């Protein structure tokens, strides 16, 4: 089973969920992860950074990892490319229930804070992107 923490356009109800995930997801779980969340106004989607704070999102559970290359492509992540040239970098992180009980490790996509600021990222203090 593959689990991915999502916080933007891949969340259930959002356009990339419908495009890539609908019909493939076995379960969804509301969760939080360590980081800060920014809205990227010029691009119309969010970015999570590995900074102190909490981001609220959803864990999508898939039966296998066959979806991963499609999500990597969406996130402009190539594991064989210099990380500085990726839009996002995929990392395995620990996620938590809202009461901060661990839900274990999942994949998530972070953007470098310098890249977020260069793109005019606006901090979402709530840790949520609607």
C-alpha cells in the first residue's frame, strides 16, 4: 500500500484529485504534518515547506505505488534530477492525527522556502488551503 499526504489540488474534491486519483484511492484520512503552508497566487496552488508549524491535509491510500510516477510528474519532481531543479521534492515524513497521535510515515511533497518566497508565497497561518 502507498500512502501520500496531500494538502492542495490532490485533496478529495479538488481538480487534480478527480483527474489522477478518483477511483484509485482505497481510503482517505484527515491528518497533519510538520511544516508551513503557503498559497502561491501566481500559480493558483499551495506549497508546503519544511519549517516549524503544522499543515492540515489528507492521507490518500493507494493499493500499490503505480500512481507515484503520475503524482511525481504533477509535482514536477524527478528523483534523478538535482533537487534544486525540482519544483517540489518528495520526502517520507511522519504524519499525525489532529490530536498529534502518530499515523506513521507517508510520502509528501515539500518546496524549498527560498523558492516559495521567490514565487511570492503567502503564508496560510491556518495551515489549510481551501
